[in-house]
């Protein structure tokens, strides 16, 4: 009787040890995400541009009239001019917060009076 209990215990232990081996996922190497179509890339660029523009307009003390937002493959570029130098970092910070981890290049200049 004790031999049967002993063998049952050994069999149960063997099953518990072997179970994780069979539970492994053999799906192969991780699949990469499919390449986006040009239409999907343009749509994402428009969404990013809209988010950045919304953030710039919502920023207190920032004159957005001379700011142009360019987005290419998710990379954001701020171009154009602002009335004074204190607005350049305001625009940079707003764009970075809205761009969701995408790169932001700031090419803003100070608009000279009379130009």
C-alpha cells in the first residue's frame, strides 16, 4: 500500500515538473508590425500636426500667428517666427508635450519689427 502511495506521489511530482514544458508557446519569433501605407502615414502626420497646433494655441502667452508646423514621418518641425525670444521655449515645450515622444525640431526665429 505504501509503495502505491509512494509511486503515486512520484508520478504526480513528475507531472507537475513536466507540465510547464508542454505549456510553452511555440509561436516562433516575434512578428514585426506590418509596414504602414502612405495613406496611414499621412493620417498619422495630420493627427500629430493637429495635436501640436492644439497645444500651441492653448499655451498662454504664445502668439501662434507666425508658427508653421511641419510633420514628416512623425518628426515635428516648428518653423516661422514669433514676436519675442521668450515665446520660443514656450512653443518648444508645448510641441514636445503634444508630440507624444516624437522628435521636435525648433527652427523658430524672432520676428524683426517692421518685417
